[in-house]
C-alpha cells in the first residue's frame, strides 16, 4: 500500500516528460489553500486549512495531435489534489476530475470518451457567478450529489450526473450556438442501473449568454435494493448572464426530480428539489467582486416544505497573472426541514445534511495556477 502513491507519481512523471519530448502535451494545474473558520450552529465551530475553497487544486495533462484534413486527436488527464494533505480529491480517484480521449474537427464538432463533465455540469458552470468556486457556488444545487447519494470514490457512479464515468460526449459549435449531447453506461450491468442521457444548448452573442440543459438518469445500483428495476430520474435547468460592462449579472433555475420507486418513504424523504439564483460579478480597480444568492426548496410528501437560502460574497485580488489572494464568506439559513449544504469548489459543509442547520463560514486563501 505504501508503494501505490510512488508508483502513480512515477508514472505521471514519466508520461509528462515522454509526452513533452514528443511535443503537443501541456502540463497545467492549480494549487489552492485557505485558512477557514466555520460555524455550523449549536456552537459547533470548525477552524482549519482547506484546499479547494477557491478553484479546486489539480494537476493535469492535455494534448493534441494533428491528423490532417482539419481533424485532430486530443486527450485530458486531470487529478484533483488537496494542498493541505497532498491526497487525491474526488473520492481518492487518481484522475477523478476528468480523463478522456477524443477527436475534434475544424468544422466545430468533437467526440470524446471517458470520465468527463456532463452537459448539465457545463451549463451550470457557465451560469454561475462564481464559476463553481468559493463558498456559495452552484454546486450546492445538488448536481452530482443528489443523483447517487450512496456512491463512494470506488464506484463508477461517484459524482454523477456532474462528472460522468463510462460516457460518450459530443459537441457542435457554430455562429454563437453550442450543442452538447452525452450518453453513459452507468454501472455497466444487465439491469442498466445508472444509464444516462443528457443534452444542452447555449447561445452566446456579445454581452448575452443563454443556456438550457436536461438529463435523464436511471437510479444507481447502490441506491436501490438488489435486483430492483431502476427508475428514471430527471433534471433540467435554464440560465444565463448579461454583461453591462459595469457588472455581469447571472441568474437561473434548476430542478431535480428523483424517483420514489425502490425507496422507503418517510418524513425525511423529499420528492423534488428546485433552486434559483441571482448574482453579479463586479470588476474593481484591482480584482473582481462576486456576490450571489441561492435558494433551494425541498418538497416532502409527508412533511413541511424545506427551504435553504445562501448569501455569498467573494473578492479575488490578483498579485500576478497566475497568483491571487482571495477572501470569501457565506451564510446558509435552513428552515426546520431544509437540508441545503454549502459548497466551496471542493469542500462541503453540512453534509451529510442535518435538517435546520445554519452555516456561517469565512476563508482567506491563495491560489497559484501554472
């Protein structure tokens, strides 16, 4: 067991230098660490060094090869690495952020296969004031969290339907319009648990961006009894942004409808969750200020409707083109049946969720990209 990290690091190093020798390969990454103070209600406080409050730490390799006639082959291998402990993030998966290989055309289309971001995840990222980073970002809608709550890092379903393993993804762009489509085999078994179909459309022209996405995903094997027939679950979103040149505003709406089949229904079982958000990104004389509010509703068939509202603010101060300091804070308020969580880019507070928990958090951090 002690040799495993050494073997992985040695393999990455060999692959990197071998790839650079052949050309067409880029090594990139991000290192992020933040001193954090959090209050989780009932006088419970957390103080520590968190990695990935701002943009998540990573080490990546990407490359491309010209195949001629406007066609190219490409790939990405990207690990999430915690700056505070040096361990792999994303459940301990060595390439848990993404790993895929594909083809791209000069005509605007692409096709890729592997573990990769879903059309839904990309749509939410583009509609997020904070770009899926800092406390209070749109990861708290539950995409990639609520669809397979029992999964661990050793499961192919882990973080679906945000990052999707065993998937084929295609995209096409022209004239400001981008279409994306994805299919995935899920758990890859005869029961077809975890199978996924997703699509999105985005329109971007001058100051305006509009996007919509939808996903159908079957229940995963770990979330239902052995031998049960998996039911389909649905999610969809609408979002957009508008740049006034003085500030860029973001808004959107997201819904996840899980299936009640194969479950024991009780007072803590919710039948639907929906989120809306509104935020703005304001350029400052130095750096940028981001402010966002996010409200999530939980519909319970046997209990009072749950609600959680998050207020967040982040300020990013660049020291150079690659290095920044940042400060961010967020307040999450749940009603007595609200089970909202609070996300940074990677860390998460109030998870597993305790109903009615309010969260306050403040972080001072530094990130360096290369």
